[in-house]
């Protein structure tokens, strides 16, 4: 290979081309297979990914990054860190899954969104009985397997760095953090020495927190590096992604002699400006993350070539790689025959195709080939994208009044949902997606049943869901969303401007996968999207039934957005479609409409300079969708698995009547953020974790509600689970909701009468 130009990967999708790992995990959790059968599937997928990367000609292939649940959780188990409630669980895979999913008498670890993505990670906990007790046996065995398959020079072990690890850990006593960090440094130094002794060419140390705006992190980086690095042997590549690393971190990182390669994301942030302003050492290799690992669109030569030209003048030795792990993308575009026939097909690229882009860029730098075929494909595609004039004109004609409810919250609240009890009980929206429902969907797609037959069968599912809620005694009901494959994909299918895949699955967390739509042109609603199912449900009960919508920012961020127009423009187009849907729901008698925005916080930029601009248009998009609602209509939203403290002004400006928030895995830190802010509207904090198969007891939920009442008065609270129930079984759902209602009734009875 050209010693000045090399190629690498930073990670690959883990579920497999057909979600083989998902199904293996779920069989294992149900006790249908043993751990060896699970690991056999995982290893097969991992080796398939290695083969693809070798076939693409990559010089360095990431190994040791194929996690069964998530990377932070896996490294937590490698390090032997666990809270005392898991002390009686066998270490290794058993304890790792127990921390992820919970077991009787031991609730799962908390969960958060991964930086600015829809991927989730488990939050490690360190309490008074926790210890650092590392066991890297499984990890080192994986590395040996990768080296045997790929060779020492190509295999590139991935290590989750110690500064990121210490940052992710939640301590019950913050005074322990520095002590534990020092212990981690000793552990990492020994581990990196062991890896170096395997004689691999390059070790990738991933430090994702390099991109955070946190002044407390740089001293930790300076303490860790170079002290943990091997004295000789393998070269070290420190990797960051999802934004630039900032001026201070950049200047320090490139100054550490023992770090051979610095790999950064050049698709986001101001990374190029950092290199131009502060230079780059001639004795180091610059890792250029120029192939975007979070979009399905191919590279555009008009963007890539000028950047490469500048870097080639500044840096003599360059490594081309994706901007991060390719885990955020579907596996392979070549299986999508319908998509490939679409005008957008020639400019789309999934994980396997991204490897080719890395190779082609490197070939261009070496002077062996060009990127003309990419440019030709983009020019042809963009010629076929036509603006929807009706949407353009609507957006141009908007006024300030279109973003404001007719009356302020304090006035309109008294007009809403008269007659429901204090501490009203409800759910977040979805009920179990059973095998029967999935079979119905498959039969419709295969043409085995008509749409009328399908709708009739869905109506039976709705009737069952309403009957269950009536029997349990919930106060505000939902229709259960049996007709919906996914909270984003379902709406996208009813909008112009969206494309869909058959196998475009992306891991969200654990075995949970989603199939993001692809936005390719202007978006507009074809017609009512949810009215039919709402009417079916509302006709079956005298209790209010929520209209259930997904918000504009979440539809945008949980899709693959266009790259030829701004995200703001796309969000506003989606908002107009939802605005029309809200009007239609109201016209058909809907009194409560929930517009979920779980992606609002996750998509917030890391840099302060960009945060407010994003929050302004994101909140405006939500308000554009919901401000059309009458004062008598109660608008709910739902948010989950994020820290809200740094965007409370924006959440308040959404002007919802009720905000249901994930809280069960956050030790009430979420509700406390709202309390500290002085939030005046109503909240529905999650009473139990729906991602765990463990059914919460009445006592557990009662204690949760009681803790909520320490933060907010009862008239400001709804009672609900922390998220939708589609992944649970009906027996788990019924038992948990029965306990939730029983706990609520007991709490109501204990409240002082007015």
C-alpha cells in the first residue's frame, strides 16, 4: 500500500444483513437457546463483516467492537463494574444482560441516547459496594480470533477509552470518581500492553467524549495520555466522532508524541478549520472521517474534493475512514431492488457500499482514479428532484400567529378533559405488537388479504386494547397502534417525499431495530393518517382516546434526511402535514392529541454556538404542528432517555399541556430537572421501565408516585409507564398496568380532600 495513504474502518453493523443477531438474542432471552448458540451467531456475523472489509481492500479493519447489546455496557462488564443489586448474578454475559434488562429485585441500569444519535447506551453505576474487577478474557479471545482471520497488520482492536468510560459512569458518591479513574488507568495500561503484545499494527482507542464541551475532561485526558499507552509495539490511533473536538482538545491531542494517529469526523463541526488554524504534525497520521457514517447518501465530490485538496497540502500522511462506526446504517443496499430502481437509487449507500466509498477516495488521493461517476450520479438525481409548490407557498405565507395557541396554558387548561380524576392514568401509546399482528401485515403485503379485511382485523385488535384498558380502569385511553410498524415509518408511508427499504434495519439498542425512511424530496400529507383508527377506538368507549402522532423533529431525525436542503426546511414541511392531521382529528371528536418528540433533545448540537439555532427551529416546527389545536384540545408530548437540564427553556416553549417523560431509569433525575426549572405545566413521569420484562409491584409504583408528589402537586401529574408497550407481551402489559392503576387509586385515597 501507499505508505502515505491508508484506509480503515471504525466499526460495522452488528445485527447482520437479516437481523440474525436480533433473533438469536431474543431466542436466548426466552430460554430457547444457550449462550454458545448465541455467540455462534454473533461470531458468524462479525466474521462476515470482516470479510466484506477485506474484500473492499481496507488496510485496517476494526475488531473487538461487535457488542451483544451496546459498547458501554460491554466495557462495563469487562471492567467488572456493577452496582450491588447485581452482586448475586453470575459475571459475564448473564450479568451483562441482567444489567441491561433487569431481573426480579434488581432494576435495569439507566439508559441514555448516544451523543446525538437514536442509538442508546446503558449507564454504568458505581455504588458503595462496586469495585473495578476486570476480566478481559472474552475480549482478548475475540482479538485473537480477528488477528487469525485478518492478520496482525490489518486487525485493529477497538478500545473504549478510559476518559469516556469514567465520564459515562454514574457515581452515588462523586468523591469516588477520581479514585476509580486512577484504578481504570492502571487497568487500561495493562490491557493496552497485552494488546500490543499481540503485535497488531494499530490500536484504535475510541474517546467519544473528546467532542463534548466540558472543561473538566481535558485534565483527565492529560492524565491518561500518554501514561496508559504501551511503550513500544503497536501504534495508537485516538478516535473521535460526531463533531469536532474543539480547539483546546485538538491542540493537546496532536501534541502527544506517543499518539501516532489522530482520527476525527470531517463531516460535522469545524474539524477542517482546526487543522488549518493549528496545523498538524508531520510525524503523525491524520485519520480523515470523510465518508458520513450516519447518512445513506453517497459522497458528493463537490464537497469532498476541495476538503481533500486542502488536507493533502497540510498533512503528508492520511488515513481515510468513515466518520464513525457504520452501525448507524443498514447493512447492504444491493438487496433493495425497488429502491435501486428509484431515481435516488444511484446516490444511495448503505454500510457495505460505504466501504467502497472509502476505497474510492483513497484511490483518488493516490492518483489512481477519480470520483467522476459519483458526480454524474448526483447531477442526474438532482435534476429529477422537483419542488412541491403547494408546500413552498404555505411555508412562505406563515405568520407568527401560526406558531401560537389561541390561549395561554393557564386559561385553556380549565377547558380540557373535564371530569377525569386527579392523577389521571394513561399509557404512552403502543400496545404489544404480537405475532398475529405481524402475520396480518405480512398477508396484506403479500396480497393474501384485502385492505378491508386487514382493517377489520386491526379493528379487532383495537377493540381488544380498549377492552383491556376499560377493565383495568385507565382514565385516558389509546387505540394501541396495532396498525403501525414503527412510530416514524408508519407516518412516512402516508407522506409524499419518502422512500422505504425492505431490509434497511438499524440497531437502536439491544435487539431493538428500526427501519428509518429516507427523505428524498418535498414532504406533504396524502390525506388523513390516523383518523380512521381513532374513530374506531373512540366509538367503543365513553372515555377520552388520544390521537397519537409522531412529532416533526422526531420524524426528521429518525429518518435519513435529505442532504440537498436544510433540516429546518424538512422539519417545517413535516409540521404542516401534522398540522392538517390535528385539524382532522379534532373535526372527528378527538379531545386529546399526543405529539411525541423523543428526538428533540438527542438531535441538539454539541456546540453552544449551534444549540440555540437548532432549538429555535425545532420548537417552531413542533408549535407549527400543534398551535392549530383548539383550547379545548389537550396537547401531550412524550420525551425519553435524555438529559433535559440544558434545554428546559425550549421544552417549556413547546407549550404542550402535558409532557410525559421517561423517568423510570433515571432515578428521578428527569423529573427533578423539571422541578428545578419551575415547570408550570403538567407532567407524566414514567412509573416503570417498559424495556424490562420484570412486572413492577404495586408497592414499587406507589413509591414512584409518592416520589413524584414530592416534586409536583397531584393536580400537575399524570400517571403512566415510561414509554410505549409494543415490545412487551400482553400478560406483562396487563399485570403492570393493573398494578399501576391499583397504586394510583391507593395514592388518590390517601390525598387530603379539598
